């Protein structure tokens, strides 16, 4: 009975989400809803090095609390990346469905790569966010274990940052097709364009 009720509630929720979904998303519908993510903040949120600096000047309890806050910040950024990629994919889908024949071959190829980069970034954000959530669960249920480090997430977080920067770079390039005003509006909400990727492995 309880399971049936939960399934019904979930079904109604999905139906309402579908019924009230956003209509087709043009390029002009992207930047009003976009969450600007500063590249240096995203890179710093996943950098393992601050752990040692913080640990030296804090008690174990204070360090654990600080590490929890860092994990929540990283999860928040992952949610913003997922939301942004959903916006960008919606724009790419609209262009492929409505204006595909109007674009030159190079723009069509760019849209394909753009959509793939967004999907990769969204998948990576989900995977990293899940691993961060499991760290919080471990800290809550097994407090005797060492405080988890971001060093074990370096490979995954680097992939996430690279995918997302690629998506923003392609979005910036593709927006130039729609005129200077739209290009400037899109560029204004993109925070990853100036991020240097060379130092991610350090």
C-alpha cells in the first residue's frame, strides 16, 4: 500500500513536471537562466592542496566541519554545472530541430560537438556529486574513519572541469553566429573561458 502510494506520488510529480516544462529553448532563453561559475572557484573547490594547510591550524573537529563545507560547495557547483548543461543542450536541440538547414556545415559540426561536450559535463557532474554525497554519508555514519580527502577525486574532477570548460568555450563561439548583442550576453555569463587547464594535475 505504501509503495503503491509512493509510486503514484512520483508518477503525478513526473506528469506535472512534463506538463509544466519549459517550451523550446532558443539562444535568447539561455543567459537569463544561466548560473555563472567562476573558473578559479570551481578549480579551487576540488583542489586537494588546501587540506594540509587547513589541517595544520585547526583542531580535528574544526577541520572535519570545514571539509564538510568544502564538500557541500563542490556539490553545489556540480548542481549548477548540471543545470547549465541542461540549458545548453536545450538550445542545441532547438537549433538542430528548427534551424539545422539554415546553418553552415561548420556551425552544424560545432553544434554536434557542443551537445556532446554538454552531455559529458553533465554526466561527470552527476558522478562527482554522487561520490561527494557518499563521502558525507561516510562521515556521518562512520565518524571514527579519517576525514575524506579531495585527492582521490582529482582525476574525476579534472575531467568534469575540462568537459565543462569545453562546453562553455563552444557556447561562446557558437553564440557569435547570432549577432554581437547575443554574443556579448552569452559571454557575460560564462566564467570558464579564462581558466588555464595546464595546472589541473598539480
